[in-house]
C-alpha cells in the first residue's frame, strides 16, 4: 500500500483541534477578529478581489506524459511501459486553462505541461491599484486516483505575501481534488521568481509542478532611459534596458521516481539521482526545436500555447512527442541588441550555466537589483553563473556583430553555445557526449521582428 495515502488518514487530536479551530474562524468570518487584525490579515480589497474579480489567469493541476530521449541506458523503468506513444515519461504538472469552458477544462486532466506555463505580472501601481489574481483548479491525478493530493501554487521568493495566499499548506490553503482557489497577489518587487506546488513539495516539485514567473517594473514604457522602453528593474538610468527576453528554467528528472509514481510504488527520495537535466522542460538537442505555436493575442500574462477546439495543446509540426513541452530554449538576436536572460533553478542540484564567447552582465539575483543600499552598482560581468536550487538570476548580454565567417553555421546566423559546464548535467549519458542543459544563441545579421512574447524567435 502507498504509505503516503495511508498516512494521510492519520490525524492527531492536536491536528484535529487546530483544523477545527481554523475552520470555525473561516466560517465565522472576519467580524470575530479585532479591528487591527482585520486590517492586517484580511484587507477588504483583497477579500473582495478573491471572491468577485475574474482571474487574470486560470491554471489547473493534474498529471500527464512527456517525451525524453530514449537513446541512453537508464534502467528498466525508462521508457515507462505504461506511457502512450509518442510520450514515454510520467509527470505531475500544471496547465493554463484560462478562457476554457467547464467541459474543455475537465478534458485537460492527464494533459499537464512540462514545465508549467510561465507567467508574469505588472508591478503594483499605487496610482492605479490592481491586484493580480490567479485561480488554481485541482483536476486530480488520472494515473493515481488513489492519491487524493491537494495542490497549491507557492510563489517562491515573493515578498510580503500574506500567509493566506502563500501556498505553503500548513499556514495557508491547499486545493483538494475537484476544488479551486483564487490567489491574490500585489506584486511590489520586479524581478525573476519561480513557482511550485508546496504540498508533498519534494515529490510534487520533482514530478514537474514547477514554473517561472516574473514581475515587470513600473519603469516599463519609459523610452527616455532605453529606446525599447523595456526594463528588468526600476533602474532609473536604463542599465537594465533590453530589446529581447528569454526565460531559462532549469529542472531535473529522476526516471525511477517517475516510474514509481505511475506504477503505484513509493520512491526513496534519499536515493535521489537525476537522469536528465532539463532546460525549459526539454533536454538537448530538443532544446533547439522551435516553440510550439503560440497565441500571441492571449499572452498578456502567460506564454499561451495555441489550443485545439477541445482545449488541448496544438501538436508541434513534426514533433508530436513534444506536445506537452512547448518551450524552446533557442535565443535569437541581432548585432548590438541587448538580450535579457531570466534564469531560475528548481532542480535539486547546482548548475554552472556558461556562455561561450559572449560576456554576461549579472544585473539581478533573486529578484533583487544588483545595487547596494547606498546605490553602489554591484553588477558584474562573467561567462558563468553558478545557480543553486531555488535561486534566480537576471543577466543581460549585448549581441556581437555578425561575422558570417568560420564560426557561422551556414544557415544565416552565428551560433554561440549556452550550456551547463557540469559534465553530469550536460551529458545525461547520451551517445555523442551531449544532452541535458544546453542550447544556442543565434546572432542574425538582421531581419528579426520585435518580440511579441518571451522566447519569441522573431521570425
């Protein structure tokens, strides 16, 4: 028997009294709280927004299948013998179901995306106050109906969130199967973050309930600092201005654990040994494949993959196995453009992301502008960033001139390699010595259009 399921039935008297007391307080309403607590914990605007306002985004938690290269020795548990062709690996994950009707939304059970759709929000503007609302629906796990796991959305590193909306289940609310909950955020600090389910967090994070999120600064659209009017932070001088932006989300895949979850076994997480290191939900060379078709008109807050009439993701041309891994990692640009790379790591191992031939300027770390309290510029140039679990980096590089010479690919662009220099995380045991967290920066002589959304190739 799955120990996790059986242990969930055991509630101590102390836990029961704590739950009962909390339930009574919720039912009774805020009128039982002293005035100062009502203002601090349950501000009227937040309560009304959570109840009445339509969400900016609507995500669903469920399970599904993805594809990983099967040309390397891993073990009897990979590829998963239960997987439907053309996928081969079991995951938990999220899906963007914004705008779907009930029938379409329910049809997305067992169709999780890996990694979860990235999303972004504008920094809270006191002169035009608007909170950011994200509704989460728990569709349940199709392969594991015995696991009645709740889900949450924890915005990792988000400052000043009230506990009710934090997503850490012992201090806030988790969403049971068949239920939904609307998170209300007031994003005050620009920068790059990440999000994940915080229930059974070791398992749910590793199984794929993870994604990248960022906050755009109030300074955006001010072209007096930088011509594009796009910035990573409120820098006041244009030092974080950029022309194109790409997200680089790092995660890992331990095949045995995923097989155990699909086959109703219990993995021992202390034996953790990841078989694949992933970049935007894929491993090299699949990281070089294009994005799945993106609905640019629906990308106000999320990278929305085009959907079929039934709400399912459009199958990418020529690569149907990547249907639920829609994000490319290829970085495209033109000479002298500034390119912002948003790195976030929700694997359990440190990565050493290295860019060969181009210097990166680290302008932010953990959603904090690289400046001291006295305004001293602490940004720096490097060709490698060492990024640990739960960390994020914002870096900018200036695209070099197009050479078209010996280093050119003959395909109309110069290629530069961005990769994890830790051998075990860039090889994955694949034949040929390459795999894992590796992609390319492609510098074109011209002809790229302005980006419509993050990771847009502009082609």
